């Protein structure tokens, strides 16, 4: 089905209530995260999850100079400001991490 409103993955059919959709998405994300953790453990990457995958996706695009409107659309944000805030939080995390490295004298 190539309709714009069609689901990419078949775990939603389109006739669910909002509550059923929310619960099903939560269950699928939980299952994905379970397997991502197993994969991460097998290859020596801690903390692998759908959240870190989304974070990495957005960060790589931003650092490669991708237009923020494209990043916003691909993340499913309705407002560009949401994406700007989302990406800014990554920059803050990076600054905090780098500050810890800089102040870790000989430890």
C-alpha cells in the first residue's frame, strides 16, 4: 500500500483506539530495545536503544550539514522549534561531557 497515510510496519492496522495505539507502540519499542541491548552487548556497545538510535540519526545528519527542516520532518516533528530544541539538548549534553573530560585531571 503506497498511500501516504499507510503504516510502514504492520503492527498497526488503522482501526485501533488512541489508547491501543499508544500501548502497541510502547510494546513494540520495548521489544526493539530488548533486542538492541542484546545486539549491543554482543558487539560491546552499552546502552543501545531506539532512543540512542534516534539521537545518533539526528546528530549525524546535523553534523553533516543536513537542512534542519529535513531532520524535523524525518523525526516526525510538527514544529521546527521542537527539532531545534531537540538538537540543542544534544549540544548541551556534549558540552557537559567535554567539560567532565577537561576537568578529569589525572583520574
